[in-house]
C-alpha cells in the first residue's frame, strides 16, 4: 500500500462563478493526523466532498492510497470513514440498525458488523440506547453516533468535518482522547476545524486554507514557533487613557 493516504493535485472547484477551491495540492501520509484549518467558507468541506465522492470538481485529481477517487471509486470508498457535520441518519432504523446497515454498504457481513457496532456503542456510552431511533438522542449523543457510523467498517482513513462544533467540554475531550488513540494505532486522520486549540492538541501536520487557497502547510511545531515569534504591540494614546 502506498505511503500517501491522500494525494490532491491542483484541485479546483467552482459553484457557478464562485471558485470555492483554487488549485490546491497536498499529500497526507499514511498514519498522519492532519488538521485542515480555515474559517467558515474557506473550502474545507468542499475539499472533503471531493475526496469522498460527495461532490465533483472541475480540475485536478484526488487519489486515496494510489486509487483515483473518480475512476476507482469502488476501491476508494471503503478506505474512508466520513464523520460529517449533519445528523443525516435514517429515522426508520434503530441506532444499532443504522451502524449495521452502514457497514453493509462496504461489504461487511452482519456477523462482523453487529459486534463492531456494539463495541463502538459501548465505547461512546450509547449501548443502552441501541434500540431507539436517533431522534430520541441528545445533540451530544448524535455527535457520538456520527463517529460510530464513520468507524463501523474499520476504514484506513477517518475524515472528520468539525466533529466538536457545538460539543460540550466533556464530549470534546472524549472525542479528542479517542482520536488520539486511533491515530496511535495507525489510523490516518483528516480533521477539519477552525479551532486552533484543537489543531494544536491533536495534529502532527497543519494546513490552513483561506478563500480556497492554501496559505500554510507544515508540521505543527513550525506553525506554533512562527506564531510565537510574532510580536504584539499595544499603542496607548492620550485619548484612550483619558477614556
């Protein structure tokens, strides 16, 4: 298997006349923990959709472990687990059923999927809710269920689109700890966030995207060092003092 988990070359995506992603290129090494930072509307989710096949693009190429995501989509889809922002669950299935059904999309037989679903539900303290439908869960529980669904087929790459947005402190740290464990076990993780604290805590590599262009790509330490070298000046005027 190639050492590059994800390879993006000159990716460009338009929505009408608006260029959402502007000729970006980068690689994600196998076993890396990449934080993809940027403000809302920077192009983070558009990039994810291009990797996972949820959206098309006008120029460039994307490959997953050497397989083109357009030509070889049958090979690339099972290699990726996506934890999206939206609670897009089937309301007619139980929580356990959702996970088993999801695993079936990737050819995982029920005899394997059920124990895996139970393992994940136990890990995220959802096992007692397994016979309920997702509408009876709290927001934090739904967030945990998204992560379970992304992992139920045991993908090589985990892609998370702002997984802690709106999460309380306890849930945020629970997710952080689990992601760290997964990465230490060899899972490649691609995390989009606009929280610098999250990127600093979790990632090995940081990419910053702004208005569809990459403005920083490097290891976490180089970014922190560059930030620390910046000087902040406070200018006091007579008017400010009088106020």
